[in-house]
C-alpha cells in the first residue's frame, strides 16, 4: 500500500484532536447533568445545548477527517471518500448554523449582516462556504472515480 507523504503525521495530529474533543464532549455532557440546578434561565439552557452541539460537531468533523486522510493513494477516488467529503460538508454547514445562532446577539467589531441588534459573524459564513465546498468536492470525487474506472477499462 503506497502512502501519501506526511500522512502519518497528519493522522497523529487528527487522532489527538479527535480524542481530545471526545473527552471534552463527554466532560461537558457530564458537567451539564451534574449542574442542572445552576441553569437559571432558558438562555443559559440554550447556550449549554449549543455548546454541547458545537463540541460534538467538532468531534464528528475530526473523525470524518481521519477517515478521509487514512485512504491510500489508490483509493482516493472512491465512493467511501466521496461520502466522507459529503459528511464533512454537512457537518460544516451544521457548525455554521450553530455558530450563527450562538453568536447572533453578541456584539462584535466585524459583522457581515446586521439588523436591529442581531448580526451574522464571519465564522458562520466561512463555515458555510467550507461546507458547500466540501459537498462540491464530494461530487468531484465521484466523477473522479468514474473517470478512473473508465480509464482502468481502456488499459
């Protein structure tokens, strides 16, 4: 199996990130249930839920990236890899939505769209663009697989 250069290093970093995010997610959930009596308002509850969803999504994204990076040079254009890019894209769009909701009413020096105390912050837009790009890459990888299969048949 031919490996891509620096693949081991990238995987090592992604494993550390995924493991750390998993521990943080579990810790946040446990702390939330232990401190349910400290949540005073509906705003606090929404903030806690959004934080847990955001950390969980980061864990999902790092796990999906591990699955993408683990492929070797011969299986880059595969249906599995294409589906992983699609999952990565949907995860980024979900992160964009969570980020947008959690920062909707916060003050910021830089706002993309502002209306009566509500504003859209740059991270939400960036995550959305990255998510749409990953979904597009998913379709490009499917087409790459089809072209590779076609090319293999002609040889």
